[in-house]
C-alpha cells in the first residue's frame, strides 16, 4: 500500500514526518474523511467547502483549487474500487507556537472497503451520554482538526461502558454530536439537528442530508436539542461521511425506530454517481 505525500506516492510504512512536524507538535492541521464508491468520490463539494473554510480559518496559505486535491486522490486510488480516504493538511515544519510560515503539506491515505453503497446498520446502536468531556462552543469545533482529544476521550468512555457510541454535550448541556458523527432526531414530523453554533462538526453527511431531506416527509429544523428531547424522539441517527446513517435503537432504556433512517439511506444511495 502507498500514500500520497505532497504528490509523491511512497510506501505506507516509510517514515516521512520529522519530529518538528506541526501536526504532531501542536495539532496544527485539518483533515477530511472521504468515501469513494466504484472510483467515484461522494459529496466532494461538501468536503471541499469544509476543507477550504477550515484552511482559511487556520490562516493557511491559500490552497490550490479543488480539482488539484481531487486529482491527487485519484492518483492514489485510480478510478476504481471502494475506499475510505483521509486527506490531511498541515502547516510546514518550523516555529514554536508561532509558525515560521503558512505553507502546507498534505498526506492522502486510502483504506479499501467492500461496500459499493451506504448500508444502514441492521442492529441498532446502544448509546448513552458521555459525562467525561464537553465540546466547546467555538468555530474551531466545526472543523475536523488534528486536535481530536475530546473524541479520543469519548472513544475511551464508550469502550469502558461497553456502548456502541456515546452522545456528547457542550458546556451548556445541549446535545452536540456522537463520538465521530453528527446527530439527528426525528420528532413529531420534524428532522432536527443542532446548529453549528452548538459546537458540532460542519459534517459533510450532515450537509448532504439537509440538502436531500426535502425528499422525505419531514420538516428540517436546525435548533437546540436537550437530553430530554432525546427521550421524546421517535428516531435518533448518527451520521458521517464514511458510514452514512447509523440508527440508535436504545438510549436510557427507550427503544427507537428506523423508518425514516431507512428512507434517507435509500435517498443517499440514489445520489451516488453511476
């Protein structure tokens, strides 16, 4: 297996980063997790929008255009196969907290997958609220930065509790997201997800679902969600770019349905380029 490091294909196990790498030292970078079906990148426009906004917020030197990075992904994977891609951007070595320069390096990694479409989980997830970490209400929380310690701690929490996932809150006690996913609830004819101001990720699957949701009989709302609202919901979804929708079956001893999760998964699959 190879990786694409600054347009060069090199063996995956080859050491390429120095001890002064800024992503390693300071978390000075951002990344995207991208799904490819049959050689086709899914929801690329949503990924590029978040990546470019994140780069601008972190004051990276202006990125090359979207087609450049898309071609670099294709250079690694070709135009066939099913893949999970991680595209990482980070500032070049140099400086302490203050960078020596604003130029960026990039790494593209690819992991092979079998499925040619999104598959809704047959068995629903069992989740609980995570009480060990809070997500800050800050614009940085909207991007996938290399500083992912809150999600590492959330992963440890769910593992210790024997859960499939956990639900994270912000400092005001509002529902934000899962450990690696945005969250939606279906309640009284509405499809509800937290606002970006809550601290949730500007998820690419979240954006796609909001864009395509007019095709199901639900009114879309971006609003505050409290833990008590989870108990009143008919469905709870966790969503991300690589897995699509995963439905929650059990939270706090309540069982949930998957009727609309199934419909939305079908719509997402219809949006995959043929």
